[in-house]
């Protein structure tokens, strides 16, 4: 009896090399093909043509109807993480293909980067680093996090984790979300903002932790930045499309807000002429919020366990579209 086939796409960092135990479990019942490059569309289609299961590394491959057409043997899509904006869910569901996710794997990593960006802004670390390395010894008055208000947009797993760390820093935490209730905010020990505008007006720093869905696309625009404090920082480790980048650029250039720490942009990588790249009050990182050794291991191992459970134990786990089963 021939083995099934699993294809792992977009392992640019070679993360599979650190998950040998789980890979050996997968190889016990499946042929495994690992790809680390970004292939041309025709090459990609050929790679997945005879796959029974495909592991998608985050949102690096867009799962379109055209690509699904080339998956002649597909029985399970294993998505690392829970973000699905790159997947044509209507097409996946119409073909009745189960989609398994790996919840919770990046919570700690994203939380840590959120505070890395906030601390770097609060203490002006990039500028001070440059000046010291250039032979200077600049003076600077930073800002404490303690006794300041952190506004969290979205109180899911990552938002809850950010709230816990903020409280450890001695911050007052207020939260708002499209479906957040006062009762759920209270259950996590944070204040509830009845409106987004209320949160923006009182927060010394605002951090985004909501999914990118139609109702949150463009969530923050020109009118919202005008409602923020002039000494406020904005942190985005979620998705670039959650905010209007042109409006944010204007707010940063005109002093409507003090600074921004952005791990995500609408276009990644950005055009070298993008105005945000020219601003000293912006700290940018290349969408690394989730990208740590522990997260890679959690995502990959979780996907392999989902595949093993589905094919060997006939017990689908973490299925995002259970209606197709």
C-alpha cells in the first residue's frame, strides 16, 4: 500500500529542520515534500497536484480557486496559525475540503513584540542607538509605561495576553472590540470602552489585536487619528489593512500622534518610496510578530498532529469549517 503525500509550502526559514520528532511521525504514514522557496505559479501547481494534505505556512501562499483546481488529491488543508484572509473560503467549502488550524501558537511571540515596539518608542531607543554608535552620548527623557493607559482593540487570546503584561508594567488597561462586552472585559480585569472613540481619546498607547475581516478592514482612519492624544503611540502587530496608512502617515507627520510601531503593512515588503519609511517617529519590523523558534515549532507540530488525527485516527481536530465534514 502506497503512502499518502503531505506537501509543506513556504518553509523559507527551514523551520522543519527543528521538528524532527514530529516529522518522523508524519513520515511513518506519509511521503513528505518540503519546499523553502517562492515558486512560479505553474511550479506551485505541480507541487500540490498529488498532495493528500498541504501545510500552509501562515499567509505566504494565497489559496485561490485556480490553485485549488490543481489539487487533484487534496483531502485536508493544514493551516499554521488561525489567519485565513489568504484563503478563498467559499471555494474551499464548495469543494468540501476540511481546513485545520493551529490556535494559540503565536500568542506569546506577538505579545512580546508588541511591548518591544512600545518600549522602543517610549524610550526613543532607535535614535539613541544610532547616536551612541556614531560617537555621541545624547540626553533623552523617556516615558514610563507605569500609570499610563493602554488601549487594546480586540480582546481575544493575544489581546488578553497583552492586557496581562500591561498590568504587570503597572498600566491601566481599557479595551474595545466589535463584539466585546463589558462583562467579558471585566472577566479579564480590564476597563471597557463603550466606543472606539472613547478608547482612542483616553489611551497613551493603542494596540491592535483584531482579525482582518470585512468589518475591521480600514478600522482606523483619519477621523480616528484626530481623536487620539498628541502624545499617544500606535502599535500594530495584527494586519496592515486594519488602518488607513495614508491617514496614519499624515497624523505622524503633523504631530497628531507621537509615534507608531508597525510590524505589518498593507503592502509587504513596502515600496522603498513609502512615506512611512522616511519618518523618524516610526519603528518598522518585517512582519515578525509570530516568527520565533517556539511559534514555528508549535505551528508545525500542531499541523502535523492535525494531519495524523485526521488520516490515522479519523478524528478531525481544529477544523475551521466543520460544515464540510
